[in-house]
C-alpha cells in the first residue's frame, strides 16, 4: 500500500497544478485546453486533479483568485515605493507598461476568462467582478490620497490600456494612459 499523501505534498501538488493550468489557460485560452493537457503539464493523474477541483470551472476560479492576489500584490509593491501621492497614481501606469512588455503578455486574464466563460459560469463571472472591484478599490485609495475625489477616470484609463495592449500587442497604451492620468491629476 502506498504511503499516505502528506499535507505538504498536497500543497505542492496543488500549486504545481495551478501553475501548469494557469500557464496553459493564459497562453492558449481556457476552452482550448483540455484536462488531459493540464494533466500532462502538471504531472498529476486526472483522479488527483479532480480531488483538488471537482470541475474545470473550479480550477479556473482558483487560478483567478490566486492570480488576483499575486497581480494586485505586485502592483501595490511597485506603487507603494513611490513617496509622492500624485506620482504614485502615475506609477500604476509605469507598472502596467512593464507588464505589457513582458514576453507572453496576452492581456487581462480576467477579461479573457470573462470572454470565454462569463456568460455561462456564474462562479467565473463572480470572480472576474471581484477582481475588477478590488482593482478599482486599490486605485481609489491611491487617487484619493492624491487629493482627487473620483477614481473612475483613472480606473477606466488603466482598464482601457490593459485591453488595448492585450489586443494590439503594443505596450504603448500604458504610456498614453499615464499622460492622460497626469492631465487629470494636474501633474506635468
């Protein structure tokens, strides 16, 4: 009889599964990737994968939740290094420009998931909405600290830059959105 699987092994296997599935889904699309490909990339048997996540939809939601924490955490770490509140808002767009220029950038994982599954999966739709609200709220904190009462214009500039860069494959929308945000803030 094989040895029981430890909690640590479960954690490592779950992370390997999430890593493999996130990479495949982001590169190729959720619906284009079958669970056999996830199995092969993760090195885990399908039976084990389905013990972690009963359905592909559950796996997608887990990936989006984990990505949200990492993505917004990285953004906050970058922005919070900037001491001036106005420059902190503009640093959002500097961080986006770096992200857009990364090899393999394929736009917003949440917008991509929404495009594929948003009309057919309440769970995915809820996670996409949760991420977008959290991103909005994060931007609002920085905008309000800069003395501006309304965050929506900056949020919409960031979202527009993300979508445009994802579709065009060009990182310059971050620079253009940064310039527009500077005008909104009255920053030269």
